């Protein structure tokens, strides 16, 4: 009887605590790159350049590009482990930002991204932000902590690869874990 009562109280607390976890979450990473912000902005407008810095060198995922080659409306589609995904650039502010949306599993998961550029004495400070929304159930709210952790790790690794592309003197450095 006491075990059932204790289990019930723990379950209620689990559900109530999940209600306190915000449904919307955000991850932000920043990197300084020794390249002019317009040059970096122009390079990142073209989605065909993205696999170079977004993925590990050993990953071989075929992409299908649709729409304009660069800028607003440029899209890419791919499939990983049987899960379809897409990315579409929605809005670009010349030299300032690129906003895009990623849809995973036919829109079941939607992530909104923004890449922001600011000039910093001849170099560029790039700020990359991702926003997502958890589903309403309690377990999804807790899983959001894992999503945030994983997204932060992936973004940090991608920014390191981007830095290696534009700063050749870093070629011998190992990617952070």
C-alpha cells in the first residue's frame, strides 16, 4: 500500500514538474571567424556549401537541392536512417542574417534557425540560434533537455568545421568533443 502511494506521488510530481518546463527551447552558439562578414554571408547563402561545415567528413548523405541556388527559397532535402528531412531558407537580411527552417520526419519536428553576422574589426562574429517547441506531453518536455544538449554539441562542432574552412592555419586541430 505504501509503495503504491509513494509511486503515485512520484508520478504526480513527475507530471507537475514537466508542466514547469517551457515548451519552447533555444540554443545559441557563437564563433569568431577571420573573414569579412559579407564574404561569409555570401558563402553561407548557397546551400550547396553547407554540407562542408554542417556534417562530419565521413558522413555521406545525398542531398537534393530545389529552388534557387542561393538565398530565400533555396531548399535541400535528404533522408537519414529512413527519416526524411528538409531545410529551407526563408528570410535573408543582406549582410546581417539568414533565417531558415528545418522539418524532420515530414514536419513532425520543426526547428527554426537564425545565423547572425556582425563585423568585428575585419573579422566576423557569427551567432547561430536554434529554436524548437516540445510537444505537450510530459515525456517530450523532459526529452527537450536531450535535444538541446545534442543540438548545442552539433552546432559547436559545425562552427568548428566552419572555422577550419575559413582559417586554414587550424587544419591540424582536432574537433572538440
